[in-house]
């Protein structure tokens, strides 16, 4: 339910006069005097838009007249700025100093905490149900493949489904299987299994892997002469995902703290790219299919900044610049279609359980006979 709760939020605009870190008193005083001069012009009826475009040093808002939109109390904002927009009287204009410099701030509107209306959360609910349905389907498919692999072997099961069997090099308990986004759960199961045990399945972060332990190498210290060429490569392979994850997290934290993705990206040396409007099934270069890699971005509001996102090859932080909702009739149609599909699937599963129970009960009490040469399948 917390996903649909909106905390206290305020809509504001500002004009920033920056003061460099470590600036002397003269530079600080000049910036303060400039901010006070702009404040007087605004109080005299000056145009926010014109004065922001001319004077503001916040690249993320100056061209829109300093407009910042709604920000909630849980957002990571500069402390002095956050305190001002949630304490300052709506309509008043005041100067607040932060680590960035002097902000001329006006709170335009404030909203108390509330629950989002159904019309607003309905697309997110539909998306969540769709993701849950896809996850359940993937789990069932993995169980099916595991069963077939246990019966017929990995090679035959893979060939029957046009899949490929890959044999990895020996991997340590804390190692990484390069072909998988996340191999931690697979390795945990593999080290609990024995050579030749039946195939098992394990989640990989982007689906499931069906695996079997085909060999065990006892713990030993390899000769350095035989392994020295691999040391640096192994170190890089192991450290790159960690470094990428940390750098992406740093970018996300900095972007939220500054409320400016472009400025944060410049500070950490990251590249900013802007995509066209894209649907969940759409592809974005260097990102992949958005609905698979980061379906949560479709639940975000315009102006919000995501946490760190891993695509397997790159780290990404997303800011929503624009969002177009489908028309109400399309939402209603898709909502009904998804709900009906899930209902039918649940009914089918319940019926199969019921049918299997009846079938077993009839067999147990010898109330049914069948030809042993024909498939013994309920419903045949």
C-alpha cells in the first residue's frame, strides 16, 4: 500500500546564484548582493521567467523560469532548500543559502500526504500484474525444462526448445559466470550439489538457468607460472561489475542530492543521452528493452530520478523528461484484458489441480480402466 501513498510535497521555483566552494568573503558578499537585488525586482513585480533565464546558474531549471515542479519530503534535496520549501509560506519569496550558493525561492503550492487515486495508480497496478504474470510463466517454464532435462538430459532438453548448452570453466564459490547477469544463486546451489546430481534451476536476475554439476575440482593452489596470465584478467572481470555498480550508485545519489542528473553526470564523468518516447517493449541503445531491463521506470513521475540500474553491460540512471499516458478507453481495455487473462489462467490451474485429484482418486479406487499402451493423461 505504501507504493500508492504520496508524502507531503511542495511545488516551487528558484533562481540560484552560485558561490564556489571555498570562496572568500568578498565573492560571497557579491553573490548575496546580487540575490538581494533580484529579490527586490521580483517583489516589485519583475518576471520570474525573464530573471531566471538571465541570472539563474541552475542549468536544470533556468530555461523554464526556475520551475522545479513538485518535490516530496522523502526526496534527497539540499537540507537548507528542503527546509525552506516545506516551511516557507506559500507565495512568499525568500533568500536561502545552501552549499551551492544563494537561492531565491518561492513556494507556489503545497499538498498534504494522501493516497493516489485509482485513475493514477491503475497503469502501475496493471504493469505490476503483468510483471508478476511474466515471472510466474518463466518459473513454470524453468520447472518444465528442469523436468525434461532430468528425464532426457540437458542436451536433448535444450535441443527440443532451440536452446544452447554452455559448459563453464571451473568456478569458485565466490566466482562469477560471465554469461549470467547474476550467478550467485546458481553457484550456491551448485556447491550444495554433487557431481552427476539431476539438473536444477536457479534464478539469474533475468530469468532462470538450468544447470548440472559435471565435474568437481578439489581446492588447491595452482602454480603461479601456469596461472599468471589469467590473474589480471580474472581480477578485472571480477572487479568491473563491482566498480560499475558503485559508480552507478554514486551517480544516482549525487543526481538525487543535486536534483540535477546532467550536473551529476558531468561531475562523475558520465554521458547523458536522451531517448525518444518509448513503450515497455521498445529498445533503447546501450540499454536494451526497457520493459525487461527496468520496468519500474514506467511507474515514475515526470522529473523524478531513478536509483542505479544495471543492464548487465552498463550502469544507468534515468530521469523522466516526459510521459504520455494512453487514453482512458485504452487503459480500461488493457486493464480488463489483463485481469481476464490472469483470471482464466488461475481458473485453468485450479481446474487442472481438481482434475488431477479426481483422476488419482478414480485410479486408487479402481473406478476407471485404461489401455496401458495409451498415454495416461487426465482428459484423454
